[in-house]
């Protein structure tokens, strides 16, 4: 299934952090933008393969690594494997559901007593309701 990629959006975002907007970076960002939960490099690769995009798994790993280095992607460990999620450019921390792995970004205004948490684990409202 071929999907229209929001190239202009990703070119601007990559330019803002000072890196080139390569085809691989644009494609990986486009896949990550569709997910609220972190996904693995293998999942990114599989989705790109389904779209008919000829990008290798090693290239996906290199791409998410470079995107993480500039702060566009956050790395979440999950069951011994790195998973990745597109993040906003402003300073923030993450609320992570232990059950469904939903990630919500919270701004620095949520600091408590000057303490800035990077990741807070808990159970989201949907999982608490059992839905």
C-alpha cells in the first residue's frame, strides 16, 4: 500500500535541528508519526516494506539512531529491545503506560519542586477502565 509522505513537514523539522532531510529520514519520521506508542526498528522496517519502500533494516537502525541523537526521536527500552517514538522539540518528560505502552508527553511546567522527571511509568485511564 503506497502512502503519501508529508515531505515538506519533515524537511522543515530536520532543517530546524541542522541535519539533512534524506529520503530515509523522511520515511522513518513518517512511520513514527503514525504511532502514539514506541515501535521497534523491525516494525518500522516492516511498515516501510509494506508501503513498497526499499530501505534496509540496517539503514532503519542508523536512521533512528541519528534522529535520537538530535532529539527528534526518543528511545524506550522494552523487553530488552529498543523502541522508538517521535518526540516534540521542546523540553518534556514522558508518562508511559506499563500495560499498553501509550506515551504522553508533558511539558516542563509539570516539574515538581524543581525536579524534572524524564520518564514516569504508570497505568493510563483506558487500561484502568479495562478498555
